[in-house]
């Protein structure tokens, strides 16, 4: 029987070699190479992180913060390079979610068989 960790490292390599990851990497480098896109993207990520932290801590998000987030999202959507980056990110996330479903299938089957 093969070592699960070896399989995991093989999967990591497969992800790195995938077209989805290569497309994401190229799109990320394009955004980071454009100072305007980079700043807009970083502002977007900072805003996202701040709002997520507040939610996790049970703090209320103000109308002003919501308006600011909307403005940042609008700027992001208007920037072609960032839109491309986000599309590539979504594609890779879909692949990773599908892989996650495959590797957790034994647990789902085990615990699912206990119901009913």
C-alpha cells in the first residue's frame, strides 16, 4: 500500500502542473506587475479580510464598511487583469473542491452508512 503522504505530494505536484494553476499563476503575475492593478487587488483583499475578521468575531459591519466594500468590488470588476485573476482562481477552487470531495469520500461513506 502506498503512503498517503506520498500520494498527497503527488497531488500537490499535479496541481502545480495543471493548466488551472498555470493560468492562475500567470494572471497573478500580470496583476502584480501592474502597479494600479496590484494596489486595487490588495485593497480588495484587505477589505475582504477585515470584514471576515469582524464577522468571525461577531462584530457588526457598518453601512459605511458595506459601502466601501461595494466600491472596492466595483473597481476590481472594472479591472480586466483582476477579473481574469479571479476567474482563474474560481476555476482552480472548483478543481480543489472536487478533489476534496474525492478524498473525503471514505469518511462520508463511513459516517453516512451509520444513518438510516
